[in-house]
C-alpha cells in the first residue's frame, strides 16, 4: 500500500494533466460550481466602437450606389457634390476644394457643384442649473449650403457628396448617423469622407 501511494504521488507531480484529473474527484459543492460559472459567464468582449458602425453604414450606401450605377450604365462615373464647413466668414474653402477634387479623381468620381457653409456656434446649457455652456454648431439640415446639397441629390443630379471629414457634417454621432441614413434610404445617395471616422472624444 505504501509503495502504491508514493507511486501515485510521483505521477501527480510529474504530470499536471493527471494531477488536475485526480483533483477533480475531490470537488464538491461550491468548488465544483466555479468552472461551470466561468464557462457560463466568459469575460465580456469589447463592444465594437460606434465609429465602426458608422463606417459600415456609410460604406453600405456607397456599395449600393455603385451596384445601381453598374446595373444602369456601367461606364458612367458616380457623381458627387463637394461640401465644406468653414470656421468663419473670412475663411476660404479653396484648400478643401483642392483636396476633395484630388480624392474624387482617385476614386473615379465626377465632381459637380461645390457648396459650403460657415460654422455658426450656438451657446447652449448642457447641464441643468450648472450655468456651464459650450459651442454647438447648427445641424446640417439648418444650413443653406447643405440644403442645396440635399436638394440636388433629391432631384437626381448626384449620387452622393464628398466631404473632408465627418465633422463637416456633424460631430454628434446620432445626428451624423441620421444624415447618413437619410441620404441613403430616402435618396439612395452616399457620403464619401477623405478622412475616415474616428472614435468620438470623451464628453
């Protein structure tokens, strides 16, 4: 008996796999439940970023526009309007136009009319009673230049709009998503960004 027990001990020390198997014979009650809980509740995975969802949504409408163009007339370029939001009345959108034109050519788009708006800050109180405020820009649907973009897209004069980055449209995720969906679902149009979406900054 003594020899047999010491042989078991030697096997347990030399092989971790067997050691675990032997230990499992002694699990009872709460000890036995621990590994089951681990399998039932794995470590939470990182949630996909909101910006990733917005990129996919935007790309979906671009793909659909390309497929429609190919079905109707494969040789026609996708037509885009250019849009820019400048920080002040004295700022010129010319530099943006050059960047947007280069980007359009690289992607085989035919760039049409160009529109821009001046960013107009509106002071709002965002914490009740705090007296603290921050600058919020008017949403795109309240801007005259963006209104012209939508009017021409609605009339079938363009397949989409090209802008420098999402902040030319809106820095607010919900507002930006509403614009992407509105153009894509109502008018079958897409938004092309020169600088892809990045995660929103902490608020």
